[in-house]
């Protein structure tokens, strides 16, 4: 089965600075999707960024970008110019492109933004 | 290592029927969360339980109810099913505060026909 690992339970960053959250995954599939979700205290899950495994170009959404290393099965999230509103729990997730019924989530990284 | 177990993996029900989804948290985890993810949508938080008491409530329809039992497993009961209830239902568990990390199950795919 696929596994997703987030090895950083907690991270902190100074406001306006850059932080990188790490995620690794294990799969034998070649076609899949990777996601970063943000979870504020409301517990809602908000999609931050998504990457298709067949795309070599790293996905970018405004201040959020990923470093997708397919061979290394690594999918880190970089948050630039961190803002107070970025403070939340961040989850990395994997979904097969072939059997899309299942999502696999990491255990989350709690990000604190220091004013 | 033991993970969060959800059963069944797949479920097909007809409109107006009832469905029960089960979630078995990681041993010693005392908090359970339920999420619903419709096609192409972000997971939506439904409800959570801590020590067998409801701790937080999200966008759970009145037709749904849930509880956490003495062994900490949880069940989500869904009545008068509608086509729009077709979704992936996730359960997650944690020990105490979510700040210590969640562990998600791999979900139950509910299809209402």
C-alpha cells in the first residue's frame, strides 16, 4: 500500500520568511497525483497545491511552490513570504491516477508563523 | 504499525436507504474525525469525538449521526441517502490535541444510486 510520510510534526517560520515542509511517499505506481492541504483551526481542508506525477515542472500557486522529485519520491512545499494566515496544519496527500478511490495522507505538519 | 481502519472500503446504496460507516482508530488514540470528500472537492469536516463525546461539529447534515464507542471506534450513520451523498468518507484519529498529528484511514467510497 502507498504510504505518505511527513517527518516534521511542527515547524515555525518568521513572518515574511520562507519555510519548506517535507513529504516523502512510497508507491510502485507511475501515474498519480500529489497534494498539499492546509487545515486551519476550523478543521476544514483547503487545497493548497496539486502536482501530477507525469509533469516534470513543479507546480506553483502564488507564494506556494513544490519541489517534486519523482525518483526520490519527495514532494516538499515551499511557502515564501510567510504570512500570519499561513499558520495551520499542513497535510501531504497521494492519490493514484488509476484507482482514484483512495487518498493517502501524511500525519501533518503544524506550522507556526512568528510575527 | 497499526493504522486507522475503515470499513467497508466500498459501499453501494440506493436512494433513501441507510448506510453505516465504521472507523477503528489507532490503538490508544482517543480522538476521531470524520471527513467527506465529494468528486473534485476538498475534504469537508463533518464531526469529531474526543473521549466518546462530540468535540466539534462541521458541515454534517441532520440526516447523519455519529458516535464514538467505549473502545474508541466510531460509526457514521447516514439515513435517507441522497445521490449527493456519494463521496469518499475519511476517518482520522489522533491522541488528544490534533497538534500531535492525525492519522487518516484510506476512506470508504459510498456510491448512492
